[in-house]
């Protein structure tokens, strides 16, 4: 399973022990970064986090793809919130977000 911005505010059902990906694009060189701000670590565990350029060669301002591989580790319901903000400005100054409700069975 892969979640993107199109899944904003959706309720998603997955099975315990399943691994899913979240993929979000953002421009390089702006200081903005996608950051997970709400993660119930008793139910979800980040296995891997990567960021790759979407164009050949890393050009200033070119799009980047941030990807997380996340494992559902315990049954129940939880929220996943990821915000796009500059670390020095903090989450209150986020310019974009992905929020999903996850039901783990």
C-alpha cells in the first residue's frame, strides 16, 4: 500500500504486521521538509525514511520525494500526521499536511 496527498483525511484499514509507504513531494532548496509530527509508536513503527530527487541531477528547487516505510505493529486505531514546514519555524508554521486515520486489524 502507498499513501500520498490524495489520501488526505481518509480512514484507512490495514492488517497488523503489514508494511505500507507514505510518499510526499516537496521542492528542494526552500528549507521546507516533511516531518512526522504524530505517530503512535505502540501501533506504528517507521522502518525506513528516504528522500530522492525526482529529476536527473539534483537541481536547486527541483522536486524531491520523501518516502517512509511504516509497519503496523499492533491492532487498534491511530492517527498519522505529517507536516511540511521549515524546522527553524516549527510545526505551527506548516504550509501543507497529510493526516490519515488508520484502523489496524
